[in-house]
């Protein structure tokens, strides 16, 4: 009897050992996997921007956003802006003048869409440049198709013809969003294909401007453009936005002749910064053209101030920098 009892206990011990083996193996495998996992990101303000940017990049690598598919849809190569992609549609169908001076589409009236991959979805932000007659067609279409309108306003003064800028936002499948936006552009005369630059080159030497604002400006024909990202994180819906995702101060120069240029762009500011910038622009004879929001739910709240001036390009650059 005792022999049988010992034999039974021995069998139970063996059975328990067999059960423990896979459990130990699973624990070991889990520990191994944990060593391979990235440590959790520190969500303090100095590192959150990097974290979101890396998450967005990983999403692209996992094909949550197929850039080649969107390239093919628009028949354009999207610009890669480190965390988001951008496609632009200059309103080259419009011949614009301000105070008698011709203004190029690349300086001040280009529609655009930015795509930001976020996990399985894509966030879009954009700006539609519209004629007065196009607005009543576009607004109901966007609302029917789930695209948010975040601002409708001017960017310029005294321009002929009058232009209105409609800022939009959306979230979902990138291709579906692209199809919706293509439908919106179809209600306007916006050219969706590349058009050759027919503007006469004025032969401007931008070296003095670059000496003031830096060598990283993008030069194209008669244009020289700069972007200056803000310091500090800007969040929307709890996620930090890439520093150039519609939240960078921008300035563009256009040569009118060899000696004169016009400038326009927008300062991105917090509320407490607005009036100090207005005062400094006034000292330097740079005109404030508009002050408004572009987005609805950003934190902290941002205000965009558009400006315009004409004169010696080096002096304009110094006035902007001040």
C-alpha cells in the first residue's frame, strides 16, 4: 500500500514538473521579448515631440500609410517632411496682382494637403485657395463628406482677384481622404497637374538676404522661401505635432526686379506674443494683412499673423528678423 502511495506521489510530481517546463519557457521567452522592446518614452514636454515623430515614422514603415499609392493617385511625388507628407497645388490658373505688381502662385496662393500617418489612420491638414465664387460649392461638399473646416479667411490685402483661404482637417484612410479632397478641388478651377513656370526670371541676387536669414532658404526662380519651426511642443487631441506640420513661421520673397522684392508669410504666435510682433513690424514698415486661427483644438492656442511689404530685399529681411 505504501509502495503504491509513493508511486502515485512520484507520478504527480512528474506531472507537475512537465507543467512547469512550458510555463518556465514562456516566462523566459517573455523576458527575452521584453529585452527587445523599446523602453517606454518619457512624455515630458522636451521628449514628447520626438516620441510622436518616431511613432509616425514607424507607422509608415508598417505600411499604415502607402506613400507610393498616394503619389500615384495625385500623379505627383509627395514631399517627405519627417513625420508627414505634403502635396501642393499652385493656383496657376489665377493671375494675381497686388498694388499693380504681379504675384506668383508659389509665393502666396498655393493649395496644399499634408498627410500625417497615425497608426492605422492618417490625419490630414490643408489649405484651399479659393475664389469667392468657389466657396459656396466647396463648403457643403466638405461637410457632406466628413471633412472639418477649421478656418475661412483672407491672407492678403488689395489682391485682385479676391482670394479666400479655407483650412481643412480630417482623419481616416489616406486614399479615401484623397478622393474626397480631389472631389473638392474638382469644384474649383485648381490645376491638379504640374504646370511649367512661365515667369520671367528677374535675376535677383539673394545673397544679402541669405546673409541675414541664413543659407537654408529654398530658392526657385524668382522666389526665396524660409520656414522657422517654433520652439516647444504643440499638441492636438493629445498628440504632439511635428514642428513643421502647419505650425512654423514662414516668409517668402519674390523678386519684382533686380532691386526690389515683395515679402509675405505668417508668424505663428501664442496670444501673449501677438502685439509685440505687430509693433515691431510697424517699426519696419511691414504691413499686417490678417490675424486669425488656422486650427481649432491645438494646445497651446496659436494665432497666425500674415504680413506684406515691398522694398529692398535685404532691408525687408532685416525687418522680418527684427
